[in-house]
C-alpha cells in the first residue's frame, strides 16, 4: 500500500499563486498535448484523497470531471457533495490514519494524495510513501506552498528524474523509514 503525492510546483515551491490560481501551470509550450505521464500515474492508483479546497477548485474548471477513480474529499465543513458528483465523490472525515485504514479495508491500496493542506497533513503524520513532483520553471514569489512545518525531518530517497518538454523535470522520491 502506498500514499502517493503527484503534483506540480514552481521553482520556489508553490503549488498555486498568490491568488490561488493555477494558470501558470499551463503556460508551458506543449504542442503535442503531452500529459507528462499523468495517465500512467493514474493507472497505478486505486483512489484519490483530496481536500475540500482542491475539490472546489476542480469543480470550477471548465471541463468534465477529470477522474475515473473514486475520489474521497476530506472535509469537516461539507455536509454533502453536489448531486452531479454523488457517483464520483465521497466525503470523509476523521483521523487520517483511520481514513487510510478504512480505505485499505475497502480494497484501495494505492492512494493519490492531492491538495496543499491535505499533503501537508499527511506529511505531518508521516503518511506519505512517495513524492512525485514536477518542477515548473516559474518563480511565483508567493502563494500556496507545497510543504509546511513538520515535527521532525522526513527523509526521502531520490529514485528517478524525467525531463519533459525541454523545460520541466519530474522527480520521484521514496520515503526512507
């Protein structure tokens, strides 16, 4: 079982800009429409855990729901998901370790962990097994950081790097325990 972060970040470590926008992620020239390996990654995971903010951001995209896997949204404030997503999204609340155990009991082994606060919470509880970070050659100078404070350092081993579009690098890290 693995909890995996797959995310794009600016050179200075932000996942959204000061206005909580993601437009800068799409400024790269990509004439062939490469997904930068996202489909291969999604084939590895059984389900997605994301925070409420990420869920609300995705709802605002001008496209169809982008996931064909079950999505579990962490929220203590949402009481229900919009009906249009009721067959795609479930709300979960409680302790992260309990949520991960419950999902494992339901057969979900490899979880895609998404969203700034969610990733930081999983890291604070040492629940991340892999980090896959695509570095975009943009300096935002502020915004939503990928990483937050930790009680103690977490060590990861770098296992691979892949260059895409002659300008971004996807780095793969495995948690060292």
